[in-house]
C-alpha cells in the first residue's frame, strides 16, 4: 500500500492528477484554485510563525520570572491529637442547633419568634 501511494505521486501520477483536475474543474478555474491554495498555505505559515514567536515569548517570560517562594506553615509545638479540647457548657434554656441542620418554619412561626426576641431584648434593656 505504501509503495502504491509513492508510485501514485510519482511523475506519472502527478500528470494523471493534473489532467483529472482540468477535466473535473475546467481550465478557467485552475488559476483561481491555485491562487487560493497558495494563499491558504501562506496564511498557514504566517499563523505557525506567530504561534512559534508567542511560544518563545512566553518561555522567555517564564524563565525571567523568579520561582515562587513557598510559604512555610507555623510549626506546632505539640501534636494536635494530644491537645485537650475543653467541653462546651450549654445552658439548658438554650436549644443546641448544629450549623448543618436546616431550619424550616412558616411565616407565622417566624413572626412569633421575632416578637418573642423583640420582647426579650426590650426586657433586658429595661432591666439595665
């Protein structure tokens, strides 16, 4: 298969391709097609050259920049596992609510809660 392609694009094969193009497209269209192929090749080479220049510029820029300095974490004097955590005392009057719990209430319940909070704040400010 490889040798067939090499033979196809040899001297005789190239003549066959040119004759086929003339028959299929017509002799008047060949100069336009050749011009378009040439312009496309020129644009491709231009884009390739620009990409190479851009790659060189970014490589030079990254080489000129100093490497980032790592930020050192503070050294722990004791391991975390051996550090005791004091228990938290929660008064019995206050309910314990986790941060992950979802609280849902109706608008009427929200109004009651706001009124109770407002009354408690007023009572505390009157006592002071």
